[in-house]
C-alpha cells in the first residue's frame, strides 16, 4: 500500500490522540467502592469523556460534577457535565467551581473523591481568591496568554490567585480519601502545572508568582498584587496533613502519544527519532531549531538516516505582536517552512491534540515542500503572516489546515517532521 506523506503524518497524529482517549486509559485505574460515598469531580478538556468512562466501568453508586470546554460534553446519567469557556474563564465555569466546592465540603473519612483532571482545567474551574473577581481573573488570563510566558509560569501565577488550585481542592476534601486521575498536557508532566494542580502540593510561592509578573511586565489588578505581596495567596505545601490521603495517578501523557505515533511511522518503514516530549520556548524559534535538525538529517544523516520522522511534543509559546488568527502550532510550522525554504522531501505536521490551536477550532496544519511556492501564487507572504501571528489564515488559504473537531482528550502539542530527500514512494510491507 502506497504511503502518502500527508496521510502518514495525519495517521500519526490520530494515533497519538487515540492513545489518550479516556475510554482506553481510565478503566484500569478505577477504585474499589468506599465504605461511604463516591463523589466524582473534575475539570479539563478530557473530563467529560473521563466521566463517561467512569460511568461505563464503575460498578458502585456514584454522583458528581465535572467541567469541560464548550462542545466537549458527552452524555452521562449520574455525573453532571457542565460546559464552560476556555482559555479565558467565564461565569459558567465559576458557578460550576462553586458547586464542586460545595460537593466536597463536609465529607467523612469513609468517603472517596475521584478527581478527573486534564489540560484546560485552570480556565474551566475558575475560583477567584478572596478579594478577586471573575473579571480580574479574565484580565489576568488574557494578559498571561499574550505575554509569551510558559505554561508553567502562567500556572504558577494562577495557582496563587485561586481558592481551589495548588492543592486547595484536595485540602477541602479532607478527611475523605482523594484519588486523582491525570491526563497530562504539560512539559515533563509536572503535576502542579496540570490544570494548576488542584489536588497536588505545590512548592512554588507568591514571590515566584510576583517574579513572573515582573518578568513579563503584566499589569495585575491592584487586588491581585496585594494578595501576592501579602503572601495570602500561598498554596498547599508538601507535607500538609490535609493531603495525606490524596493519591495521584498519571494515566496518559505526551510521551505515550509520541510512542503511539512512532509505531505508525515504523510500520510504514520510516525510522523514528523522538526528540523530546517537553520542548518549550517561542514557537517560531523552535521552528528554526527544528529546521536545522532537519537539514542535518537530510544532508549528513544525523542523528539518523532518512527516510525518517522526527517527533516532538511539549508546549511552545507565542508572544502576540500582530492581530491575525494564530496558534503556537501553526506559528511553529510557518517558522519551520520559512527556514527550510521549500527543501525537497520534507513534510511536517503540528497540531494540538485537543483539536484547538490558540483560539481557533482548528487543530493545526500541514507543511509540504511546495507550501511557500503555492502561497506566493496566491499572493500570500509567509514572513508577513508570521509577523502578524496569522498562521491559521495562511494555512487555511492553502487548504492545509487540520480540523478534527473536539477530540475529547488533551496531551498537548504534537509535531512531526517527515524527511525523505530522495522522494521515493515508500511501501508498507
């Protein structure tokens, strides 16, 4: 069977997404029924599908509520699914967060809280700290998203301005046992950064959050700055007795997705090099670096011989300078394409495994050896598109956008560069 590079790249992406589907990864981690009640709570882009997996496989009585992104709900009978806004929080998310807080207040040591957490939970479960408003959180989130701060830096600030993040949700559940099932969407699977760690102890401090605010020159509302400067926003620290019965299980991650994609590539007779599951930095700079590695493979056969695929994951950042429609994955691809200058035999795909790159309902895009040439025929200037942060406009005009719809999971960004300078059609055996 002939392997078309574009189809192969899409098949690898689909395999990565499939590896993190809640129906596949949740059932093995479900607990035995407790003596008391089982309360299911959660937040994130995968939380609705995680809740459905719980209902389909758990044998005992349960009740609960989870929050997911608009369009990501799935039918459930015993667990209520609430949809809210992402990446900037809204009132629906705040009201649902208040209901989750009420659900876990006053539990006994015989009760069990099953917490379903995945990427996106920071915005979907907004719980402004005392003295802050939802409007304050919206202003702060918007500023963080435009600043170029890493996800770890953004979530450090968010943790210290919340009543549920940074281990506080687990503390509220005390003395009940808490079991958290995590689908990671953050570099290095750093637990406090997944949805800002609502059930995870946090070593970072208000001083750390203030340093990040200063580094990116973020203008905080006066009430938020006062909270951080006073130390009143401190998170729950390691060793806190309220977290003694809180267990964390990481059930899927970017690395697992990359390994699933690698299986698809090898089946098509391509060599594979996984460069890393936690690559960060400005998307356009990562694109330039990846172009250098690609040329090294094509010209010198290092770090492996072509035909091959270079895979990577993680979460890059974009410092917004223009007013186009963009996201970090298409920004990466634009920079990669400009640096490669139409190099023969090189194809690439980058996409967010949740199906949303930036603010657009577009997962990402495909880059081909003739992308720049086709763009110029249409009168598109790729450098200008990059300067305007208009990756979605650029690839959309070429018909190379990748649109998946809600994937119901999230293991962060997927990047694949396929290199076959000889241009030989590969055959599956």
